[in-house]
């Protein structure tokens, strides 16, 4: 890849550091999209012993690219995101990838399609971890940052995505227990 293409792509995705998410950090500020993606990639690395049959390099790359569209669109909380928002975000990803030379263009486009189709164990793991990371972040944030609907979401969000695997399902249950303990502090 030539230097200008490399730097242009990095410049576009740098916005992930600037664009904040709905979630708050434990220090009381909004987290960036880049911070979410970074921790999601670490989660994928840390579960490799539990799911040794999966291609964890692929899962880590999925975690790193899953929100690239938000460099263009910004973050829209899951409970507000529409199908039209997803179309716009997917178009933004396609535009970002279109500036990359081969083999990067084909590799990332193919990977993104795999993620969207949710048919492979790797895609299912990335999606489950994506849901879990948001739940974990909410548990780490001050309870005053939660919206009323998030009390229910902490109990239900990601349940279906995590059900594909016993280990991830048990991890979801532990996160749910942590949410219950946090909510009990509010009573």
C-alpha cells in the first residue's frame, strides 16, 4: 500500500477516536467508538482458550472493523438505530474500503459480509462479544448515567446472540448477575 493511501485511510478512521458512544466510562466521560472496538478486540483474544476451534485472528479483526462506518456516521445507540441507519453505515464502510488497494479491499469486504450474514462461529462470537462489551461498560459506569430503558436492556440485550455457545452464554449470565447487583444499589 502506498504511503498516501495508508495515511488517508488512517485519517478517515481516526474519527473513531473522536466520535463518542452512548456508554459512559467508569471515570464519568463518554467512551469513544475506538475505545469500545479496542476492548472488544481484547475480549476476543481473551476467550481464545475457551473456543480453540475458532480463528481468533479473524474474530479480532472483525472486532476492530465492526464499527468503522461510525467514523462517518457517528454512533447511534442500538435502541435508536433503524434499518435505514444500518444501510447508511454499511455504505460508509463500503466507501472506506473502496479506497484500499488489493488484497485489503477484498479481504475486508469479504469479512464485513461474513459479519453481516452471521452464519459462521467467528461472526457469531464477534457479535456476542459486541453486545457483552456494551453491557459490561454499562455495569462499570455510574448508575446515574443509565436511561430508564437500560434497566431492562441489561437483563435482555445480547441474550439471543450469546446463546450460540455455552461458554459465552455463561459469561452473559455473569454479566446479568453483575447488572442485578448494580441495580440493587439503586433500591
